[in-house]
C-alpha cells in the first residue's frame, strides 16, 4: 500500500469525533508506517508494540484464550486505543488517541473496529 493511500485511510479516522491522532504500527518491530493528526498523542510505535506484547503474554496465562484484539488505556485527558489489524505475516496495530471530553467511547470503538477490518482490503 502506498504511503499516500495509507495516509488517506488513516486520515478518515480523524473524522471520528474526538480522535486527535492515529497511526499504523508493526506489532513486532514497532515501526510506525504512517501517523496522522497529533503524533505526540499517539505515542511511540515501539512502546505501543511492547505494550501489546506484554498484554498478550500476560492474558494467555490468565485463561482468556485467543489472541489480543484491542486495548483501551485511559488517562485523565484521553483514551488510547490499540486495535490489532490481521494480515498475512506480522500483524499491525491501529493506534488512536481520543480526547475524553469529545468522545463517545463506545461509538468511537465501533468506528475504529470497522476501519481496522477494512484497512488493508
């Protein structure tokens, strides 16, 4: 996928109320393929990949079964959502930062999930 097409796809996420930034990150290496909006809100790709790996390593022994689908991390000002995007090869992580004051979290998660499913189609 060309960077401009990827950027256009991610930019559509910024139309979701409250989304301030988004990125597509390699889940294994942490390489950020593309970021839009406020990059400081999205965070570092390596840190995000490490967080996803840590959670994956810990939830399996906790008896949850299956693979990591998504994470929602909350802070006083924002939600940080990480959604796995399945593909042949290493998975990708769709990362979005959402302003808590301007976001309906349930609606935003629904829109992000739909976007993740169509991201590489």
